């Protein structure tokens, strides 16, 4: 009996098509970056083209899920992959919360205690160099931001023009990366960067209100005053975001019907 034919190798475009439904932000540049970091090693054709197999796609899913759902730095993901390669058990990353969970949050449902605590902590993002830190502490070059967000120079220029992202001391932050990724995703629905000015203006107004509330705490001289003010600001911000999501959900229900 003849041996079963091996599956045909996939191109990087094929892999992008397989991953994009679960990871809308994935780009060819991102896959190339992960290869350059040694996290994946697709074979090459004699002409130099990448040839991916099912194992490569599964490995990419593990990496992307670890980044998206657990904010793990690349060095930790690399250690986990090396352990898997040695045959050691490594728990698979848990999938992100499904649509039902998102709908519950949009409807104003009170999160569970663990989720409440997580919402109060500064979120950690993974920089292109594999390090992790608070979003404001992540430092990205212009090229890293463009590749990480899957945008081009022209779009980044528009984001900077409208004040949605800004470079500080020659670098961008993890927050800038999130803004750029979100703007790119909205672009698929026809949103232009200029349409996002109203969102930026609303965010600035909320920041101003929160600053007024925590200003008395910041003026105190006792130890820990700044930390308490930051904690208060994060709690207020989380409540404001929940309120905004609920109002948008209610407005859509009124305009679109039940």
C-alpha cells in the first residue's frame, strides 16, 4: 500500500488567511518578525520562499494566543516553546472570552472579583523586542509600531497629525500600538483617522474630569498618596469605560431595534 501523500506546504499568505479570523491584527510583517526571533522556523523552497506546515500554524496560534490573552513577553513564550519541543507538558493558553462575555460587559454587567481586580491593574503589552511592562513603559521605534500595528507610513502620519499617537523621546508606547491597531481595524469598516478626532476629544474630556477628582490626593504629602491617586484614577476610568459601552449599546438598540 502506498504511503499517504504529505499535505501540500502553505505560503505565508495561506497562513495569514488561516489565522486572521481569530487574530485580526496579524500581518505578514508580524509573522516575519516571529521568524526572525527564532520562534518559528518554516522551511524554504529552493527559490527562498517560505513553506509552512500545520505544525507551524499551530505554533503561531500558541504564540499569538499567549500574547493576546496573557500578555506574555516573547522570552517567556520562547521558554514555553522550548519546553514543548523537549516534550515537557506546557498548558495551552486559554482562549479569549467569547462574544457572550463581551456582550455582558457592554450591557453593564458587574465583572467578577478577579476580573475587577485585573481591570484595575495597568495592562501589560509585549514590545517588539520581547520585553514587557506597563503600556506607557513599552518603547517602540517607528518601524516597530508600523509593523506591529500593520499600518503604513501615511496612516501613522495621520495618527500623529490628529494627536492620536505621539512620539516621546524618539519612541512610541504600548498605548500608541493599541491605538494604531484599533484605528487600522476601524479602517476596514470605512473609518478614516479624521473620524476618530471626536473619540480623542471625548477621551481628553474624561481625563480632565478624572484629574479634577484626584488632584486633592496628589497634593497630599503623606507616603503613598500618589499610588492611591493612581488607583482612584484607574477605578474611575474603568467605570467611565463601562458607562460609555453601555450607552453605546443602548443607543444602537434604539436605532437598530431589538
